[in-house]
C-alpha cells in the first residue's frame, strides 16, 4: 500500500487522462478542448469519427488514432455508448494507451421529436433511453472498474444532466425521464464510489448556444401553449464550469451545479 505522501507525489507526476463522450459537437467539443488546454490527455468518443477529428484539430492538438504522442495528443475512439460491446472496446483502448482514467465526462445525449407522448414510437423512446441513460451507466460502470484498480486509486465522474432533470419542456417525456434518472445515477455513483476515492457530480445546463439549441432563436413551445424565443449563453461558460469541477482534488466535490442563460424560462417556467 502507498502512504499518503507517496500517493500525492505520484499524482503530481502522472498526466491526467479524461474521456469525453459526445465529443464531436456542442458541449462535448467545448469541454474536450478546455480539458486539453488545461493539460489533460483527452479521449474523444462519439459515433462520427470525422467530427471527433475536427474537435482534435480545433484544440490545436494533433489528431492521433494510434495512441502515440505527448501533450498535444487527443485520442479519437469512435464508439456507440448505448452498446455494451462498443463501450468495453472504448475502455480497453483507454487502458491500453494510458493505463488509467482520471475523469469521465458523461455527455453523450439525444432527444426525440417534440410530439405528444402517445405519438412517440417505441424505437424513439428506446433510442433516447439507450444513449442518455444506458450509455451513461455503461460508461460509468467501466470507469469505476478502472478507477478501483488503478494506482493511485480513484477518479471523478461528471454527468451531464439538464434543466430537464428538474423541470420538463412540453412534449419531452423521453428526454426528461432520462435526465431525471441521471440525477439518481449521480447520487448512487457518489455513494457507492466513496470507499474507492471516486467522486461524482452533475452539471445541469440550460440553453448553451450549440447546434442543439439553434431552434430556440426562432421560438420554441412554452408550457402555456405559446411560442417564444429563448435566451442562450456561450458554450464556453459550460466548459469553464466542467473544468472547475474536474480540477478539484478528490476530497472535494461539486455534487450539483446549474449553469444557464440568465433570462431563459426555468425559474418560474410554465
């Protein structure tokens, strides 16, 4: 067993590694670049390899697929987080290249068409459930296994919740249900991770300016039946918030953080 002084010395000499899912666009891309700029070795996971490579290029780093490279390195690993086999392959790749994982940002997500609940198909429901909830569970499961075994032991998991983890939008049952469930998953990981020096927190984001929220500039349905343009905020504020959470020592944790456009309808929504 390593004593506390030895562990601290090891932590100072080991370059931290981070995995960002959904890293090919939006919040995932912004967070991956912020982590890279802060000195992390970053693994970019998502379904679209070309977009993952674009994230790596935008970071100013070198796109690497073979695991070679130093500080400039961002490792691109195409993966489907809703598939157990794909997630196992992703984490095997991380272990092979880095030997450890210090941070998982569970970010990959999708939504269903904004239609009445009774008009949703099972396939639409199941797709959202598979990516948003099952994907987060599968990645957390593999991360915990790795974090328990590595030396120094432990790590941090940050789950991307949403304003919808608290308050739904009209016609958003699949997305809202999964984001409420993410809160329960976050609490369970936090509790079960304590004995293993694994911290888990959740960031709930409201109207970051990404491709996903472009439609808000034209107006989106409100709870009172009207359509309204909604305020958005620069996605870099989300990246800064995640970076703050990530860089805390493992004996401190942001359990829940909400970062949102000040004038968006949430407080008093509906």
